[in-house]
C-alpha cells in the first residue's frame, strides 16, 4: 500500500512538473463546485478512464 501511494505521488509530481498549473487548477475548480456530486462524478470518471486504459494496455 505504501509503495503504491509513493508511486502515485511521484507520478503525480512528474506530471505536475510538465504542466505546473494543471493539478492546482483542478483543486481550485473542485473546491468552488457547489455540489459534491460533481466532484464524485469527476473522480468516478477518472477511475473509469484509467480502468479502461489499463484493460486496453493488458
């Protein structure tokens, strides 16, 4: 679990270094959302996208 979390953190850091505004901007946009449903929908969409990408890769 720890190594997985560490890998995700390092990966997010590498992606953030390519576009330093992307993740920060997403946090700001999500914090201004009035509905928690929209945030959960966004997270579900990311999980779905990365799940499909993993299936295709395998």
